[in-house]
């Protein structure tokens, strides 16, 4: 009897281990319209900032065929950039997916640099039947949840009808039964917004029933959606409540991240340390961009979390947030790049070390850009000894830029972004024109910088004077006192 139990136990353990080991998952298909295009497959790695990372890049061959494999150990939700479309799919370990892509429509320059432009989200078609079942399950569940939510949201919210909300949840649970743990957890988080409507006067109940499990899975898109909805502007809301007074006092007294965690966990709703710290990070992140809190303190707290977080998940989330809040911050290192001048010569940002650089990003079809190029021409003569102007041209085809430069006799460095398109991402270019001043040590001095028509010259001269003063203080030898003799 014991031997039989042991055999069953060992078999189950081996099966569980085999399921968690990485397996090759393949994505392939035929899409002649996409010939020569790179399909970039991404996943969200930060549930607060929604930062994405590339999972793989699939090159579409000239005949339209594409195929790429990746090792994954669990179901993974990914999106695929397809120009004006962004498709999403759940990938299972060991599965092969024959994708059906929509007609190819590349994004225009205007769309790529429009800060409000979003590609159209679509569900990717899957040709092979054996790979459809899981994605079909998610698609049907999401569709039915959305339909029932939209049909009942006003009624549930206006009367705080939690009975109705729970009735809908029961119907969905009954209609979408599954033995896939990932899907069942996905459902639990997906109900968060529905519970929020039903518990409109008791948000804590919605939080408890959505995030009350022993563990949290931040990789699930339903977790990310419900978490950011329920904990939006957490500090502002929690600090104003009776329960939040102690946390507010600790924050005002500049407590450490660990101390803030301890205080928050005195509230039994946040007994799970990972959840408590994730909520704190969400609060800090929202506070950083609200303009109502001191940013230096927030940066210090996020950095502490990146080093001393309760788990690897918390540390990774904090590291991502830390990179974001210090990125392009004045005093931080300017993102490096290597591009080609319009005459074909290679230039790197490092080539300008030792000089003040007025870095700007332009597009020749933009009226404001062309207007400010004329102002830059004036600056290039007025500040020729103090300032080096570098313009990055964002036109896909630099022909118009070459003509514009020649006709107007502009004589500073014009670089084309094509050799390193990620330069626009590195400098977070969402609208054009965009400006930065980089100091001689290659650190961002003005980020973003005023444009030439925004009183730039006196602001730059004062910033340069302050920089020179700082350098003199660093280089000045320490004066000895009589006590050093």
C-alpha cells in the first residue's frame, strides 16, 4: 500500500516538474504582404508601468514565410507588432501556432510620432485546430464578461448591487469551467472591476476578494488591469482615510521602504507582503508623476525596494520603475547613439564629449520643426563657441532634409535616425520637435530643454555658468586647517 502511494507520489512530482520545465514553442505562418518585415513579439514585464520587453523577433522571408521558436515554462501572454495592428495571443509551452495575419498596413511617420496613437488591438487568427482551444477559451470568456459588464454596469454601480455582481460572476464561472489553473486565476482577477462596482461603498471588500489568495501572479493581464484600477492614486486615497494616517505619518517622516511595508501590513487587508509592497510601489509611481510629492524621496524609496524587496518579483518591478523615474532625469547619463550624418559619415554622441550639445529631433514635414530650424541657425552663430547643435532627422527618407539643409545653408551636424531607430525610444520622443541639452560630461543638463523660441539663450547661459561653477568646486583642492598640520 505504501509502495503504491510512493509510486503515485513520485509520478505526480515528476509530472509537475516536467510541466514546469521550459519547452520549445513555435510561431510560424505565411504572409507575403509582410515580406521583409520584422514581427516583434513582446510581453509586459512590469504590472505598474506596463513596460514591455521583446520576447523574440520573427523575420518574414521574401516568400512570406516566417517561423521562430522560443523556450517557455508556463502559459505566456504576448503581443505582436504588425504596423497599424497589434495582435495578442496566449502561448503554451511545447505548442506550435500557425498564425493568420491581417492585411499589412505600416504605420505612417505621423502615427509613429503621435503620442496618442495606439495600434488597433486584434485577436490573432490560429490556423491549426490543436492550438486554438486555450486562446478560444480566453477569447470567449473575455467577450462574455465584457458583454455582461456593459449590460449591467450602470445598474450595479448606481445601487451598489453586489448581489447582481456576484450573480454574474457565478454565471461566468458555471459557463467557463476549466481545470487549467492559469485560466481560473485569470478569471479571479478579471472579476475585480465588477466587484468594485458592486462594493462601491466598500472598496476593501473588492480588494479582499480579488487579491486575497496566498500568492499573486503579476504576469496575468487581468491582474494588471484590476490591480491598476483598484489601487489607482493609492497614496492620495489611503492617506486621506483613518486607516492610512499611520502610513502617511511614516511617509512624511521619510521612513524607509521596509518601514512603510511594516506600517501598511498592520492593516490586515495587506497581510500578503508581496501585495503590500506592490501596492506601495504603485502608490510611489503614481505620486512621482502627480507633481504633489517630492520626487527625490520617491526615487530613494523605489531604489530601496529594488535592493531589499520581499521577493524577486518585487525587486524586478522596482528595478523597472527605478529605471523609468530616473530615465532622462537631469544629471543622469544621456542615452548614447551612433548614427550617420546626411553626408554618410558616422557620428556618435561620444564624439561630442567635452562640449555642450543642443540635441534636437526634427521632421521636415512638420511646420514647427522647419520654423525652429531657422531659429537654430541664428543660435548656431550667436553661441558658436559655447554650444554645439546636433539635429536628428526623423524622416524615413532623408531626401527632403538634404534639400532643406542645402537651400538654407545650415552648417551644423544633421544625423539620420535610420541606423539606430531605437534612439527615438531612448529619448522618449512622442512629439516633434524635441530638445535636450547635454553637458561636456555627457550628462543631461536640461531635459527636456526649452526650444529656441522659449527664451532658450538666457536659460542655457545660466545653466552653463552653474555647471562651470560645479566643476570648479570639484577641482578645487581642499584647504588645510591648522588641525591638519
